[in-house]
């Protein structure tokens, strides 16, 4: 395998790509584990290497990558604890509770089954920062054979059988002990992903009437027509079963989309608004502030402002939301896409945890989900993607000029956001404002300019 020292493997959410194609090969996973072990050892000033905990979602390729990463850590003298399919936030929590040096989640989140990825968490349960990831990238490109452990120092691998039980108990601590969900009929859609066991189980333990869909993984059906990015199946099921609410998770269960009793989708902005006002009413909203991303709707921002709550915007990616939350001492943040971070209970986005808080709200208020979770009218917002093969279209002068002119067209009554995806070769073009026709025109005109530049090379 030939690698360039200048190659950037980590995107906004770890390393990701098509399974069994570079960089998502067994060889790459082996090297990533070895490099991570070296960086961790160096951070401990050559101290004793302890353990890595590895979880995965339900993709077929997880078997291959799990074994490769296990071999990489063992070869460097680290013990490995395998926990099988588990939501990403479960790995973040286990990294802390097992006092591991690193937590590894093998998943491509909401992507189709043919993709896979590697996410790394530190001993504190937070995603590794950019500086550590850059150091790992540097080492991946090198020959690491001189750093291999001596035969007597090789690591051992073991399996943790009660990982899901530990995760369930940590989640239940976020719900008052005297509370339960008796009387609520809930449809849960796990996207045939990592939460296919744990999501229905915890709702059953909390005495809800549970209907499960998207909970029959076969290695190839993760996110396929189910889950947070494809809520149509959940919308249909909620109506058919006359449920009070539907819960849609993605492949690694770190994001949440709600469907109300009418079959209408409730996105992350509406969920954050409801949770923010509830926490504020209880005096539990730290700093009277919420952190969201540049993608969150202006209607959401205005609703918070009406209630005296400040909104801080971070770059797209839940890791950047968490970083800003830690900087500002904020306990609620998230993304419109459904990553909800409740730092009183977790170090990363957790779809099941957020769902439990939403369900607790429904029980407390005794009102239908359509009332509790629809607190503002979103401004018209359009998002389109422009795919490119190579180059840097965003750096082109004509694109930058078009973006500036587009923003001026709103005259303060809307906004434009154009950014390059951190996980795919796409330019994402978003605009929102009070005038729907203007929003559509701005997006279409920008996409036309970007497409010309993207295809000119």
C-alpha cells in the first residue's frame, strides 16, 4: 500500500470511505491502530500501555476492520476489549468506565452499508482532537515495524458480554427513578444499525408500549430505507399503529429524528428548542445558552432569542459542537440533522439519550408530540449539493464573488452558507430567508456557478 505523508485521512467524523477500498482497507485499519497506539504511548511519556475498547455497527465490513484493528493494537502491546454492535455513544462511555486508553467505533454512521469508518475517542470519552489525529496521520504513512512490542509484551483480546447492559444503565440514569413511559406507544426505528437491540430494550424496561422496525440487520441493509435519514417508514408505522411518537436513529445511533403522532417529522432544531425551554424552566440550562451549527434554522435562533436564550453557532460536525460547548460551559447543543449533545449525561451525540429526554417531556406535559415539539415555524431553507471530482472549487474567485453577491440579495433578511463536505466530494449550498422565491433563486444561481467551476477542470 502506497501512502503519501501529506494525505489527510480524518474528516469531520473520523476516517471514512468505501469498504475494502483505500482508505477503508484491512491494511489501513491495522496501521491506524498501530499509529494510534504509538501516539497514546508517547502521550503517556512511554508509560505502560493499557487497553483499547472496540465497538461496531452492523455492516458486513465491520468484521474485517474489527479484526484488523484488534491485530494492530495487540501488536503494539495493548489489550483489546471487543463489545460487538453498540451505538457510538456507548463506546464513548465505555472508554471512560473501562478506563481504556482509547475507544474505537467502526461505523460510517448514516452512510450506506458499502461505506465504513473509524471514530476514535480518548480516555475521557471525547473524540480525539485535531492535533492528535494529525499525529496519527503522520505515523500511518511510516514504517512502524521498529515500534512493535516484544513477543512477551503482546496484548490480549477479550470480549465484554455485558456492554449493552452497562450502556442501558447509564442511559436510564438520565430519567428520574420514579418516572417511566407507561401509557406511551412508541415506534422505534434503529435503521438496522447498532441500536437494533438496545433501543427497543431500554424502552421496554421503561414500560413503554414498543413497536420495533428497522431492527433486523443482515450486514447489508443498514440505513436502507429506514432510520433518521429515511423517516418515511417510521412515518407510515406511526400512523398505522396509532402511536404517540416515533423515534428514528441512524446507523450508529448518535443522531435522532422524531415523528409526531400525525406522522410529521421533527428535526434536531425543534428537538433542541423543546429541550432548551424545558431546561430553562427548571433552571438547568447552563449559561442560558445553546450551541448549534451554522446549518440550524433562523427560526430556531429567533425562538431562542424570544425566550432570552443565546445561540452560539459552531462549524458543522458534532465534534465541533462539543468543543464549543466545553469552551463555553454549555450543557445543550446539537445539529439540525439530529445530533443532540446533553453534556450532563454524555460526552458526544446520543440519539437514544435525546429520545429519553423527549419522551420524558411528553410524559411531564401530557400533551401530544405535535404540540410539545413544534415550537417555531422554520424559515424557508433549501440545501443542494454540487459534486466535484478534483480541485478546490470553493477557492475560485468567481465562486467567492457569487457567494458575496448572494448574501447581499437578502439585505439582512436571510443568510447563505456554502461549504465543502467533510466526508464526501461535495459542495453544500444552503440559503434561508423570509422570501421562499428568493431563497430558491439564490441557491439555484449559486449551484450554477459552482457547477461550471467544478466541471471546468
